[in-house]
């Protein structure tokens, strides 16, 4: 009897052990990928904040001239005022130091991140020697934008991530024997989770990274960020009706979501001005597509989308910017974003004017130098917008804010 039971019991125990080891391995693997995702998100947020600090505060004639003339108090006041809209920067100032050869250097100092940037004129042909702009960010606050509960800054035992940030997990996984005990009940679930994880977590764009970038954009300029979420959903709606699928549809969505991210480099008083921009302010505002494209080119995940973003203000008759392209020279995805960008701007609330109804918006757009085939498609299918459901990979927290 004992010999008859020995084999099935051994097989059962061995199966439990193997399933337990599988669960344990999955937990370790998920924890490692989760750590990598946080690392990627931190890298993106830090570099976007650094580029915004450099482009918005230190790469302009006004700051450059003040520093050259020795008016450091005025220059510091200007830099500090410009960074008030950057939610993660605690302190910004101009100090003595050797300018970085690139747009910025980032140094970990205790629990603080120190961003050092050169001071240049508008076209970056001249640089101030022996003076730099410095921005200070608390590393824990930065980490909280990515994961407020799972990780913490740990100088003594933390695992080093991007730019030398030491982080540790706030939680520990189940012990091996705990996993073995629940193995019979969770084996099939574990396999399903494993497959689901590989299907949905292989790309940085679908997880924390993109959400963290949009979160940062929202904290910097809420009106533009809300507008961008709506434009992204409208672009998805138009793309689906044009027959876009898979990677092309996802690229259109992400490009639309990030099309105005360059506005983090435009002074806040210009973005929120009630009334018409003066010529100087308008020139600064027209720089945001180029800044957006420059930011996207800085990340390999977004580099391919930079032309779409760069040309979303071009127009069919060549009256747009930054290059005055016409017709076929404008990327088709840029034309889609141009149409839905104008439409959302007309029907959305703004500090300087009231929204208009969709019908009036379409009438106005008929006389604009936009791709009228896309305008017609949006107008013909607009009644279906209420029932539209975005794909599962679209950001889960993005609200559907438009109403018909």
C-alpha cells in the first residue's frame, strides 16, 4: 500500500513544488520588470524636465543678456519665475560653474537631483562662460509621480537607477513556501497572468512611462494637457474611421497625445494670456512644435513620431508653420491632428473665449486651409462619437471629456 502511494504522492509534491517555483519566478520577474518600468519612467520625466528647464529658461536672449551684463539678481528672478510652472523643480538659480557641453548634466546629490544647464542665446550660437543654470528636484517627489506606494529613495540599500537614483521596494513578495501552499488554487491563474504580462508589459509606452510624461505635462499646463487628451481621443476616432490599425493607430494616438508637450518650454503667462498675443509672444508660441519634436527626438521610443508632431500646424495652402509646407508634403497623420486640434480648440473652453457648438465649428473649418476630406469624415461620423470606445491600450485614466 505504501509503495502504491509513494509514486502519486511524490508526483503530487513535485508538481506542487514546480508550480510554486513557477509562481515565485513569475513574482520575481514581474518585480524586476516593474523596477525597469519605473527606471524608464524616471529617465523620461527627468530628461523632459531638464529639456524644459533649458529650453524655457536658459536658452533665450533675455536671460543670456542679463547674465552677460552682470545683472544676476534680475536673471535669477527671471529663471525662478519661469520655473514656477514646473511642479517638480524646488529651486532654480544661476551660479558659477563650468557649462556642460550638452544641453544639461544631471547629478545625484544625496536625496536631491541637480540639473546643470549652460546659458545660451536663442539660436544657441553663444554661451556664457563660467556660469550655469541649476535646478534642484527632490528625488522622492520625482519617484512619487511614477509610483507613490511601491518604491522609496534608499541611500543606504537602494538599487541604483537612472542618474544614480537609489530606490528600494516598499513591499516584499510572498515567500516560496507561501506560494507552494496556494499553488493548486492559483496555478492556472499564474499561467494566465504570465501570458497576459508578456502581452501587455513588453513596451514602455503602454505602462508607467507615457502616463508619467502626461502627468508631468498636466502639472505644468493643465489647459493644454486636457486639450491634448481630447485631441488624442478624436485622432483615435478619425484614425479608426480611416481604417488605421495596430501600430499606425497607436502611433497616431501617442503623437496626438504629445503634440503640444513643447508648451512646457513656453512661458506660462503667454499660454494663459487673456487676449491676442503680441508679435513677440506669437513668435515664442510658434516655437512649441519644434520644441515638441526636439523632446520626442531625445527618446528612442518617440523619435519616429517627431515629424508628425513637428508639422501639425502646417496648412494645405502653405500658410502654416514651422516650414510652410503644402499639400502632399505634410505627413497624413499631421493633417489628422491638425483637423482635430482645430476642432477641439473651437468647441473647448478657453480662458479668453467661450466654446462654440460642433455645427458652427464645422462651418468655420470648411473655410480653413485644412484637409477637407478629413474634415468631411469627422463631420459625417461625429454622431457616432458618443458610442466610441477607445482601444484597451489607450491610457486607462484618460477621461472622455467631449460631449456632442
